[in-house]
C-alpha cells in the first residue's frame, strides 16, 4: 500500500510539472494500469482522459478494466436498434455510448476490457490482438484461438470471444477490445435483441455473432488470471516490469478534469442525442372495445428528439383539437418514455373530463410510449 | 476587389503548386466572385483545400458520420472538424489551419477518400500558410517545433499566428494564461494580457513596451520622470465578460408545466394557512419507523399527512371534486387519489396514491416508496400520473415555511407543507415548551369552495395530526 501511494505522489508531481501528463515508470516504453472502478462511465472517462492528456510518444499504455452490467454502443449507433431498452431499464442495466466506432457489446464482471494506447502513428490493431492470443496460449496452450480479419478473436474457429473498436485523434489513438471470460450469456442475448420495429437509419449496425465464454472451454480460468496473463505478455513485449498500477477514476487530483468527462458520458444528450437521424414507421395494434385498431405511426427522430410526427387515427376517434395538441407536444420532445409520459399525462389535465376520452387517450399514449 | 486579389497573390509566393489558388483568372466564376465580394471587407484570404490525411492500416476510404462545423464557421488549428468511421474505428479529423470554412465536400454518410479534399478553408492572407505535407503525418518532433514553444521547461501551446502576436508585443508566452483547449493560448488571451498591462486594448505594435514596475533607472534626476513614464498607471481594468445569452426551446417537462400552469391561472385561487404542532406525531413516527423498516418500508411523515387528508375529505367531499369546463357541473370524486408532488432531475411530477380512503397508513407508505423509486429512475407509468383528485406538496423537505401553491387542474384544492421547525410555544399551563411546528398553506378554487369550508377541513386535518390517537376513532 505504501509503495502504491508513493508512486501516486510521484505520478502527481509529474503531472503538475508539465501540462501534458507524463506518467512515471521505472523504464520507459510501456505502462500498465487497471481501474478499481466497475462503473462504465468512469472507465470510459479514463480512456478519454488518457487520449486527451497523455504523451504517448515515449510510453504506450495498457488499460485493464471491468464493468458492472452495462450495454455499450458504438459512437455512431442507434440504441433503439441495438438493444432492448425496456429490459435495460427494468433490470437497471446501464447504457453507455463510447467514443470509438464499432458495434454493441454487453459487459458484466465476467468480461474484461483491454485498451491499448499508442501514438496515432503506432496504431496497429492486429499486433495488439496477436498479443492477447499469445497471452492466452501461454496460459492454456490447448486453446484454439485466433484473430480474424475483422479484428475478432474466435474460439474453436466458431465462437466470438472478443470484439474490437478503435478511436483515432490528432496525435494519439486507442484500440480496445473485450474478452469473454464468464459473462452471463442469457442476459447478453436478451438485452442485445431489439424489440423495436420499423426503424430505418444509417447508423452503424452491429453484426451478431455466436459467443462463448472461455470459462466454458476451461472452467479453471478466471478473469483475474486472464488479466494477469495479458499484463505479463504486454510487459514482456514492451520490456517493462510486470507491475499493474491501480488507478481510481474518481480521483480528480490524479486525473484533473475527469469528473467532467464522466458527467458528459452520462448525459442524455450524449447517450441518446448523438444517435444519427432515423425514422420510425410502424403500426400500432390497439385493442379497444372488443375490436383491434390499426394505427399507422410515422416519426422522424433527430438528435434523439422527435422532429416530425404523424399518427393515422380513425376520424373523430379523438377530438381534433386534442389530436393536434398531442402532435404539437410530441414534436420537439425527446424520444424518451419518461418525457413523453409526463407530457401526455399533463395534457390530460386540460382535457374535458370524460372517462371514454381518457381511456382512449391513455391507450394511444401507452402504445406510443412502447415504441421508445 | 480585383486589385486587392492581385496584391494578395503576389505576396504569397512560397505556396506550393499543390494547393489550389483561387486567384487565377480561370476561377473568375460568378460564384467565386460573390464569395470574395463578401469577404473583401476583411482581408482577402486564400482558399486551401484540406485533404483527408492517412488513417493508417492501408485504409483508403471512410464514412463521414458527423460534422462539427458548417460553412462559414471560423476554425483554429487543432479544432475538430468532423468524425469519420472506418471499420470499427472512429476518427476525429482536426483542422491544420486557422481560417474560415468555405466548403464541405461531403454530406453525412458519404464515403470520403484519403488524399482527396475534405473541406475548403479560407486562410487569412497576411498569416500565410505553413508549408506542410498534407497527406502523411509529419514526424512528431518537427511537428512540435511548429506548434510548441519551450520556455523554462514548460511547453506552451499556441498557433503560429498567436506566437507572432506575442513576439511583436514582447510578451513571454509563459506569463500568459491560456484559456483554449489543453490550456492553449489564444489570440484573445494575448489581447487580454496586453489590456491588463496598459489599461487599453492595443493593436499589435512593436513599439508597445511591457516593463515591470521595479525596473532600475539610470540617472537620478530622470528617475521620477522615468518612473512616471514606465510604471503602468493603474486604470480600472475593463472587466471582460464574455458570457452570452443562451436561448433554448421549451420542450418536454417545461412544456408540460407551461400547459398546466396556464390552465391553472384560470382558476380563482384563495389561500388559507395555519400552523400544526407535530410534537406528538414526531414521537409516534419514531416509534413506528423501526417496525416499518422490519417490513422493508421507509416511513416518512407523508403517509400520515395523506391519510389525515383523506379522513378530512370524507367530511368535506367538495375538496375532492372537479368543476367542468363551463362551470356547469361539479363532480364529486369517489376515490381519494392523493397526488404527491415530486422533484426529479427533469422537473416536477405529481404521481398519486390511489384510493387512500381504503388504505392504511402502512399501505400508503409502501405505495409512496414504489412511486418514489420509479420517479427517481424516470420510470413512472401513465396510470401513476393520471387520475389524481387532491394534491399535497411537501416543499418543506427542501425548505420554506409558507407557500402559495398552484392548483393542478382538474383538481380544486392543494396543500403545501413547510419544513418542521422546533419553536417555543406556550402550553395550557402557560409554560414554554419545545414544539415541532410545521406550516401548511392551502389553495382552493373559490368558484366552488368557500373560506369556511377550507378552514374547517384544515382544522380537522390539523386535529388528526396534532393528536394522532384521534385518527383511530375515524379510521375505516
């Protein structure tokens, strides 16, 4: 513990001296750090911080992290298209949007994340993945793992155990990947299945794959063992000592400005608002008074907000004044069940107090909210 | 316009032929003329095509995913221009120049090619263009020479234009506070620094001298004169306030508030306030809290307030009614669906506890717990938020004593509860004792509710809370 805090002090003094942080290390060439936090937003913020502030010219960095149950979508993806948001809300699974490209992944403590930080020039994904494969084979020589040309790692030539994404900036770059050790596959498959129909967008789609945990192949493997093996291989290849530095993403003194980065990653504007423009074109099947009403709905959503909204209701099913109030309220609002619920229930206050009208209104609104 | 352009052209001789120079005669098209005419008030700049640089890994094409700037925007070197994606890699493209964006060569979702123009940037002619390769990234060392200035072991970020400005004014960059990204020093920072020294905004001039006040003078008689000349006269600094008004459209929760409150305005409100001695209730709650916790429920004061209100409404049902639009009919609601105002991150929401008239205090506590956790998670359903007949607002948890609550249509009454304060009061024997006092402020629709009704309801509610045992008599 004392050694750890001493290192942190030197670390800190290094940062204070120069505007661009220069992490202390016994030998230059590489640095291995591991997060003590399991919060997806805090860990993504650490990646941002290193990308923005660290000078990677003399020293490359390997960042090891794990998260509590979360779904992470790529920079240019559509969360409605990629996952079951209703299920996420129910199960209290966090949703995060990372800054790198690529597809959607499910994280829990049975999945480990590795981020390789280099300068822009030294950005090389295949080498990083080969390092991981080498580490796995050193740990368990009988494992049949290899890197594909899509930068996935496959087990037994069949099952995906790792997916990759990358972010390139002006002078620095990072490549991160997952590694399935013992993740909950049932939850994984249920949350990564979108129930939302009629979505049309140019957002990057995910490519679904059959996955398998390394634990299933060899029950003696644990996440800790994998982390250790990879750290060891990285240390060997970078000729540094095999020491993993623990960092706390909530430490503002060590990482100045990190709490702002963490906060930004949690805002609705980032998670949902950065969704590329998309349209929803679907049919609500509403059971009312013994019959089923087919109601066509068309919406355009930009920056996560409803730009245009059309609901094809039978004539006079709702008083025209009320219908136009509804459309007017929906336009410009967030495509978010919470916001829409508040809006429509409030609108009901200023409607004529008619039970029939209220039940129709509730039926329509509840169906609309199901789309979000 | 013609002469100006020719002059600018002749001064830029070191430009490599690679860059497209708009000032050749063949470019004298109508559209270009228009563009130049607009900018002729400022110095006529040179349009440079900023090409998409190498991404690495042999990638030749990318998809443009987001533009951070639009045509007409000013950019500084290193500002983000756009985000492109290629095969799971998201790349932020930053500007190599200071200037104004004149043309975007791609729209969102277009395929962009490495080595081809991405944007056209108009560069200020007097600043010139750094002769850099525009395809391959220059080696980091020479890159740093261009952009960093090492002073006393500190690396200071500043664009070439800013460095020139500092040099012309004999300013040490290490003494200037940078306000740009990564503590970069911007042109504004240099100008602010100058203003602080001399009390005025100076144009860049090599003659302006910044002299520290403790400078030694050479001759004694000249000393006072020298000092008078050299020591900067402290003029009140112009306080630079760079805040701008921010306009946002009213959407979502705010829109809902606007609708409700506009409708509420039509209701003629009257207010009635009182103070309640909660000493006995505080004691009772202390006793019951652990019991509730054993059952897994957090017990606050609200369940008591809500149940007492319902008992009161049984005696004064007009307070649980609704007046129709034309004020023709009053509907006495059978259910006591008592709303509880909740403050969430997004704003005010009012879920209600249904049928309080048949709920026990514990039932109400359970339901409140459920509504509170859903409310803070932003997961309340439409049925939780509709059907309310009467509302209580516990603003006292935040603060305040008396309030003037606004009735939420289609209801006709609302109560705001202030915070509980420990105050001295006199008892029956004339002795001073410590009392737990809470203020309540009622508002009611004066069209159908009169002051006397409100007062009597309030007294009944008050009596139940001041003497909780009396609630037992009337519980159904």
